[in-house]
C-alpha cells in the first residue's frame, strides 16, 4: 500500500511539473527552467518550515510565489528576444539554480539539532509532515487536491478569453500580434504562471520526500517536465496527466526490472514520438481516430497546428 | 583576495587558450543554426561521443595515439549525421518544438549510452604535449593548450574557406539565407543540410578530443556544461554569426578563467551562465548579431 501511495505521490508531483510546462507550451515556447523553479519552490518552502517553523500552507504559497517571481525575471529578458533564445536562457537558468543550491550552506541549531541546507550533503531534515502527525494518505490527499485544483484552473482558462489568447500566440504569433495581442506580455504571464505551478510542485516534493539535494534538479528533470505535455499533446490538461502516468507509472516504475536502461528508453521514446507524431501522441487526429472507432462524427480539418 | 596582475594575466592567457574549444563548439552550433534555423541540443554530446569512440579505438584496437584525433572527429561527424536524420530531416518545416524536443531526447539518449558503456566512471584520455611549458617573461604558457589553440585556428580557417571559397559553401550559405529559393535554384537543400551537420559534427569531435586531451580525462559529466557554454557562446556572438561565435568562444574562455580565479571552481559556472543573462538584457542580439530579430 505504501508503495502505491508512493507512486501516487510521484505522479502527482510530476503532474504539477508537467502542467507548469504545459501552460507555457500553449504559447509555443519551450522552457527547460521548470527544474529550476521546482528547486526554488522545494528549497524555499523547506527552509520556511524547517528553519522558520512556518505552517505548510504559507510555506508552499511563499515558495510558489518566489518561484513565480524568478520565472518572471528569467522570462522577461529571454522572451523579449524572438525565437529559440528562451531554450538557451532557461537551460542556463536551471543550472544556475542547481549550482546555487549546490553551494548553499545555511545551518542553524533548532531544538538542539543542526538543520538546514548543507551544500553538497543536501537538505535532510524537512520533517514537517512527520512532526505534525500527517499520515501518508493525508500527504497524497493534499498533493492530489492541489493537482486537481491546478488542472481545474487550467481547464477553466481554456473556457475563457485567456485560454484563447494563449493558444492564439502558440498557433500563429504574427496573426495574434495583428489582432492586438501583446506577445511578450502573454508569454511572460504564461512563464510566471508556470513558475508558480512548478514552485507548488517543488514544495510538495521537498516535504513528501523529506530530503532534497542538487542532483534531483538536473536538466533531466526539466526534460521530463516538458516531455509530459509534449507527448500528451496540448489538446487538454488530461493529456499531460496521462503522459505522466505512462512515463512515471510504466517506464520508470513498471520497467524497474531493466534498471537504468529506462532512461535510455525515455530518450529514444521522445525522438520516436517527435518523428511519428510531432504534435504529441494525443493530438487532434488521435481524438478523431477514437471517435471514428466509436462510429461517431469526426472533426477532421479542425487539427491543431 | 590576494592576487596581483600577473595572476590575472596568466589566467586570461590560459582562459583564452582554453576558450578555443568553446569557440569550436559555438562554431558548430552556429553552422547548424545557420543551416536550418534550429538548435541541435545533442550537438556537444555527439562530439563527446566521438571522443569516446576515438578513445575506444585506442584502448580496444590499439591504434596509434594520433589516430584517436582522426577517428574521434569522423565518428562524431557520423553521429551528427544520424542526429540530422533522427531529429531534423523528417520534421514538418514550420514546427520548431518537435526537432528541438527530439534533439533533447537524443542528448539524454547519448548521455545514458555513454554512462552505460563506461559504468559512469571517467576514463583517462591520452594527453598530448603534457610536459611542454613555455616561459614568456613572467608568464607561462601550457604547450598542450597552445596546441589546442593552434589546431582550433587551423580548423576555423578550413571551415571559413569551405564556406566562402567552395561550391559546397555557396550552397550552404544559400540554403541558410533562403531555403525555398535555394531549392528552386537546383540546390539539394536536404543534402546540403546533411553535409553541414556532418561538418559541424567533425568540428564537435575535434573539440571533444581536444578538451579530453587537455583535461586528461573523459567523463559524461562534461557534456551538459559543454552544451550550455557552447550555446552561450552562440548567443553572445550573435545567433548565426560565425565571426561572433569564434570571438565569443575566446571571450567566454577568458571570463571563465577570471571567475575561477575570483570565485573558485564550485561557483565558476554560475557566473559564466549569468553572463548570458547580462547579454540578454543589455545586448540581446549578441556581439555581431544582425539587428533584425531572427527566428
């Protein structure tokens, strides 16, 4: 039971990570900084509960806020310049954050025990849940409550004008600009929103695993983050969730018996899927194919680009 | 902080000499970007993979040491060609995300492959001219770094000649400027792109071999820093500018040396990466980039 709850935790946290990349991908931008925002959320909220003794909820909120603020800071210079600059800037940012926490040592004595981030040794004593009598079921409940809340918000965005604006920028920047949309503002808003979501995910990750170190936040984690929405397709938030379940549940957990070759398969899978289905596995055609199988009218022609 | 101007100048000399490797990687990124207006994030990993294959031919087959520096680049060129077909050739032209994502997948595929083949431990690489050391006045110049610099400069001249003096170069530049018009003029654009990838891969293979020879070890851990620094060089030089990439390569090498001297090895890379943001804020088009924002 603990094992399955553990997998549920991982899937929940990674879904938040994937959704943070999803929001920005809607505008057609690819960011590899998600691991950096995740790390900021994890360290900040961990430091707040451990060193400052804050309650978990304000700690998560402040961590998310600071992650969002850094997303804004990174997005601002990178998104002003057109094109592929964001990838370069975000991959560098991710490593800057990782190296910062690699060097960060902030040890304090609290209740006779030395706690806090200890540079290369990692940050060990994030025991808020255990110290306050949370069961694992409660933790999984909290994670999934937040996952569903974020998914609902993103789903709701698609029902209102904001979603249409985001998708318009993603579909055709020139056309979107011609209809009066401020491209930079929309992209930076999406970037900031993504940072907040990743920050929440990071805070939950830090508190549910109780131990974090800089190795967790490598660019591979950022690759996972963008691969979920890309493999799952940008049609809806459910695609991201399904992709997380497939990659974390099947490839990483289910194929544990083949050892580290799983990561090889992950790399190969991305290359293959991008060649065969450049718009993700669950793209417009996929839904049409299913509808056809069910014998219903299709929506061919209304394919996302 | 107790270092005088001699330390600073010595660091600058070493940094600029070592920067020739970054210049080579940046040049490769620029060639690929120029050809297709796309980033191949797996590029540096293909260079390192080539260096590994060169090392393998030394340890397993027992070829002469010099052959490592021939086999490595050739294999790297082939890997780069495979990357072209795996990640770029069959992608829809207007889709920028798919090839980028595929090249990230390929980066981790090559990375994991190397980690598996070597069990994750670094291998020692044959050093060249390790013992030679030249004293010029108060400063010392490492012989191996000097050789790296000389070798890189020769390669850069060869690439420039290829681009600006041969028919192949003309085709490459034409494809880079206007792919459709080039195709209409009878230039086989796909073939030209494949050649560019191959050429860039060979450069990357040389860079990988030279890097490994100067450090003395080869480890998968250098792939990501090399990728990021190569990208930073490309951006600082101005996306698509060959001259800019070469100059920015030496500049980044020098800056890295200074940061190493001032802040130590653990924090060095933070400041090198921050350099990118400095340029993004104050000079987003790089040193030699065109003022028009290119995609």
